[in-house]
């Protein structure tokens, strides 16, 4: 199947038994029961109190056994969990029902709580040359349940390990391009911001800049106003095209025009747009490159720049040295632009940005 890297149209489908959501399957399974039983079962799936259908004592034994036989409690099988040496990041390797492998990460955040980084696809079609995830290409989209179940597993794992803190944030920055799996991501956002109780401003969807998907957000009443981050990585379109092949002609101007519509659609001050900028030595970190970034940021208006240090893969690139990173930050701040430097976590277990590739592990936490 040919996959477009610039369109958010359907990609390789889910396995046949996952085309219908778990919530709908629960409703079908309990169609002969009183309506509130379906609600109880769905609430139980998202509750941290339970780890299996057999524990949901509010349901009869017969109902529990039926659900156990028909609907897996978790769509993913955990293969391994790796813990960073600093104990601030944990990477989980999962196997999907059809034998594919994906990864997600639990990270200690700046507030001392936890952030979960979820994947949205098996592989990725964007082919960004600095990223390990895109090298194998795209296998298929993840279902909404597979996205949500990454969070559910890591939440339970953190509780079992008695980790101090709560999961307060979710970032869609794992394997895959979220806006190329638009409907499943939107449904996962409904669950995260609804029954799982994560605040909308605590969730960030990161995209390589699928313009069709970004446009869809603006006109979709079902899309919740979560934060959006654009993986920019170069303010010069020719440079960006070299490192991000999904870049289409006129991308920069189109993105600026979109950002203005985004600011109108979400005028709240907390709804700023984030531009992610991966600093690559000799590629996009020269004085001229950063001046172009300053000029571009001013065109966006309400924006913040997130500088990212390169995490080693086998791509052949090198990250900018610390002095260059500081110089870039100082230049942006001198121009009045809000800038942060992303804290790199989990590099020693290949759990940092751009390193997720669904590979096997031999060590568990």
C-alpha cells in the first residue's frame, strides 16, 4: 500500500478484530444487560482500582466471565520495561495483537510529577533523517485503545513500583505521526481528558506539520483544545526539506498562515503554539540559521521555541555543543521570544526523543 507523507488520509488499517472500539464492543457484549452495566464496565476499564475484569465486583460473575472471554482488559502485551540509570525515565516495549512492537515512555517532569509519552503508529512514514522511528517505515496506525492502553499500563506500573508522584501530563511524541492517525488520536484525547482526567493544557500533540491534519483541527468541533507542537527543526525550507522529506513546497508560509488561524480559533493565552527545534551541528545551528528562526518566530506571533538536544541514533548526525545551544537560547531570548531547552531523559535506554524504534530489550526494571 502506498502511503502519502503529506496527507492525513487513512493509512494501513487495524487488525479486523480492532476496527470497533472497546467501548462499543463492551456495549455489544452487554446489550442484553441493563444499560448502567455497560457504563459500569467502561468506567472500570479506566479506573486505577482494577487490573482485570475479575476484580470488578460490581458486575456479576457471569458478566465478568463473558467480558474476560470476549474483550481483553488491555490490548497490548508488555514485553519489557527498561529503567534509566537516573531513575527518571522508564521505557516500555509492547507487542500488539498482530505481533507488531511499539514503545512508550514514563518520565519524571519538571514539577516532580510524571509525563507519559505515547506512540500513535507502528513505525512512521515521515522519514525524518535524524529519527530512528522512521527508518523501518510505517506498518500501520494504532487503534484508540492501543494508544490509551500505553497510558493505562504505565500508570499501573508506576503504582506497583510505588513511584512518588502522579501522571499529570501526556505527550504524543512517541512512534508515529499523530495527525496521520487523526480519528484514533482524537478519540484517545476524548478519553484522556474525560474518564482519565488529564487537563487539556497538560496534553501536547506533536506533529511534523501535516497541513491537512492541522487544517482539520481548526474546523473540527470534536477536537479538544490541547496544546499543539510543530516539529520545525529548520526555518529555511530548503534545509528542512533535506532533513524532513515530508516538507512540501511553500510549507513555511502555509504554516504561518495556519498559525494565525489557530490563534484566532484558540485565543486564550495558555494556548500558545510550540515550535520544536532540534539542534544539529553544522546543519541548522549557525548564526544565520538562528537569525532566520528569530524572523520566523516573529511572523507566528504567540509562539514559544523548544530547543531540543540531539539524542544519538545511527543517522550520522551530531548534536550542537553546549556553548552553541546556549548561544541559540540567548539570541532567541534577546529577541523577546519565549524559549525553553528540553531536558533529555532516557538516552541510556534509547528512550529519548527520536530514539524509539520498537526494538527488543534484554533488561527489565
